C-alpha cells in the first residue's frame, strides 16, 4: 500500500493522451469488467462514471443498462474530446469537471470510478461524499491500481528523484497512490453502505518491444513527461527504458507485467423501495384479418426475410404468426374486426435497402421513398393487409 501524501495540495493537472492510453485498451479493461460484474442494480436509470477517460468503458455501461442515462465526468479536455465522439444525447453524455467538485442533479443508481481515484490525493476522504449521492439500492463501485511497489513504479520514482533528474522533474509532483482493500471496505461501511472489497493480480501479457515503457507512457509517466521539455523527456525515457528492460525481460516475444488492482463496491440499502426499469422492446404486435396466414408469411418471411417462429401451443389456436430476425420480434395477431394501421407502424432497420425495395416492387407491394431524414435512407411500404411498414438503412 502507498499512502496519499496527506498534504491537501491540489496536484498539477496531468496531460492525458487518449491514443497512447488506448494502446493497451483490452488489457486495461479487464479489471473494469470484473468490477461491474459485482454491480447488481438492474433497474438503474442514472449512472455516472467519474474519471471516464476516453469514454469507451462508459459506453459499455450504457450498453449494459439500456434504459439508463449515463454521464461520464473527466477533468481532461483531451480525454473528453475522444469521449464526445461516442455521445448519444439523453443516453450517453460527457461533462468536463473535477470529480472532487462533482454533484449530481439527482440521486444516482450506479456511481463508477475506474482507474481514476489513485490520481486524487486523499480520495479515501471523498468516499462518504460520493456515497451520499446514491439512491436507495444504489451502488458505488471503483477500482484502483495497487502496484506501486512493482519495479515499474519503483524504478520510475527512483529515476525521477535521482540527483540527475530531481531538479528537472517537478518537486511538487503528486504521485498516484492507493490503499489496501481493507481501508476501502472500512470507508464504505462507515458511509453506511454494505460493502465488499478485494484485490486481484493480473498477469498482463504484452506484445512488442519496450512494452512496459509504452504501457507506462499511457498512465504513470504522464506527470513526469509533463514536467520535462521534449529533449529531457527523450533522455529520461531512454534511461527508464534501459532499467525496465532488465526488470521485465522479453520471453518468447512477450513481456509479463504483474498488475495488482484493488476493488471496492458499496451498496446503499434499498430500504424496502422496489424499483423497475423498461429494459428493451420485446416485440411489436400488428393486427391481421382472420385466415390469411399464408399471405402474412409471403410478406414477412419470404419478402422481408424474417424467420417464422412457432407460436406457443397455448396461443397457436388463435391463429396469426410470429416472426423474428436479429433483435426483431413481430407478432401478427388475428383481429375479427381488423382495420389496417395506416399511421402507427413498425420501423425495421435493414441492410441492402435498394435490393429489398426492388423485391417489394416486383411483388407488387407499394414503395414510397422518403428522404426527410437524409442521410438515413428510408421507405414506406404496406403488408398484404394494408398495415404500414417503414424500412430504413442508416449510412454505413
Ligand atoms: C487512467 S484514466 C482512466 C480512464 C477510464 N476510467 C478508463 O478506465 O478507461 C484516469 C482518468 O481520470 C481522470 N481524472 C484524474 N483526476 C481527475 C479528477 N480529479 N476529476 C476528474 N477526472 C479525473 C483523468 O483525466 C483520466 O482520464
């Protein structure tokens, strides 16, 4: 364990490089997946990712909770610029800000901070404040590195503090620091949460030459490089690379990097409050007239290419047909008083809309193109009963 320095100083802002950070994105993401596996809040509607970086893992949160609004917060303009490419208004948004001053608009169901709190001095003292933002049943989940006694970090600090470099590397430089799982457990419990905390040492298998140096250039080296001019930075990296090569020899083309991470998850009591969320569209039901299932199949299966699903036996006697495709389920239910639906409709996203349009024309179905939502290409057609069906193809 390495303690925060306890000085109360604000660290000099670190300059981040999303491209360099992303070089080992797959390896860096492993602890994130292990962390969120322990977040059991299926109804979450409000999710915040503090220190969201380039936003890729924030987007993963949005995919896991399809009904939630997810907000990523980060103090780095460069990271935020990368994250904003992923923005989906109302669903996945990114805000520039310092997490120490963060205050949500309302109670938060899931508050995640991945690989970030080690950059915040005295972050143990923040845990009560972050916990206070949680809704009943809400979860605060974070993970931090616990590898500051590994050669990668010890050698870096020794070099930066050596007689040759200490005057050129910022003496006020605030080194990242973290605590042991037990310290986080106590902090979460003191904040009134049910908590678990643990640690895992991954063995990252890195390809390429000077792989540990490249890894460190994405994270722990950032403040040191910020403090040095280009020429000094090049010299520093050369010296650091040399000691890393001894500490992490290449074997059969790869380098092994032990990577200890510390995890903590705290959940506020739900206090008897029961929650729900609409997670996804299960199916759309359209009406059809009695006894015309064959025409139904000729349109939805033969023309559109959906697969007919057997109806559950208890429903089969009512007639009608069920169809499905990739993430699409359409049920045609028999209505003795059938009226075609000319306004309400299903809209199906397709690939190869021109091919499908030709097939519809050849089969005598109407095809009415509509370019109001350009560059999305879309058309309206009708099934054999006059129900309106929209087909659209977004730009690739
Ligand atoms: C190692 S990156 C992790 C990014 C992301 N969570 C991930 O796992 O890919 C650390 C991030 O924390 C951000 N950060 C550090 N201190 C912060 C603070 N006080 N407030 C907000 N963001 C901060 C940095 O800008 C950086 O993007």
